[in-house]
C-alpha cells in the first residue's frame, strides 16, 4: 500500500539503491576538480553535469519518499509520479548533455 512505510526509511532505501551512482558522481567531482587547471571549460561543464546528476538523485529520492504522504488519492499519486518521472528524466538528460559537452570542450582543431 502506498504511504504505509516511513518516509525517512523510503528515502534511505532509495539512497542506498543509488549508492553506486552516487560513488561515481563523487569520484567524478574529484577527478574533474583535479583537472580544472588543464581543462577549465571542460571541467566547468563536467562539474555542472555532475551537480545536476547529484541533485537529481537526492531530490528524486526525497520526492518519491514524501509523495505518498502528500497526495491523498492513489490515482492522483500515479499522475504525480508520471509528471515527476518525466521531470527527473529531463534533468538526467540535461546532466548527460553537460557531460557530453564536457567531452568535446577544450579541444583544438585537428
């Protein structure tokens, strides 16, 4: 049943499920910040993409944990999940786009 568990437990479970992705994001930040002097534009784009990805992970987990308590009807919850799923997917696409832009940034012509 929707909303039968603790929102905090749901949030922590969602974060635990995303630990591998969160680890890659954190390691990515370390690598990107270490390369910033050599590739400033690429580092900024990559850091922005990683920041969007990190925010999407954490805010998404918090939203999906809190949504059952905020929406009264199960039918409405499905609609809220559909809209939120599209929004979080768009944010994931933006993060990926920034990371792809970082790959080709700071490259000179051949």
